[in-house]
């Protein structure tokens, strides 16, 4: 499955991870804790990992043509 990765350098990665997961929980199934989150989107899945230096995001599309839309 096609996947896209991005690392967002920030000292507030855990806060942003939790905010993003809470936001998307209104539309999609979401599971998260302060350091890891998953969002099951209609076209794929997003995995978020927070550490002291960055928020790491991986978006995986169910189909090759969907990755650009998910990004």
C-alpha cells in the first residue's frame, strides 16, 4: 500500500497529536494516547507518533490513487 511520511519538528508533538486525534474523532474511528495515535480514514489510515523532538506522521492509502488526496 502506498505510504507517505512527514516529520514535523516541534517541542509540542504530544499536544498536537492529541489535538489532531480529538479533531478527527468526530468523523472517523480514532485511538490515541499521548505518544501514539491512529486514525482510520475512509481512504486509508494515519499513524501519528510523538517524541521530544517531533511529530511523526505516516499516511497509508488503501489504493494507489488515494494517497495524494489523503496528503
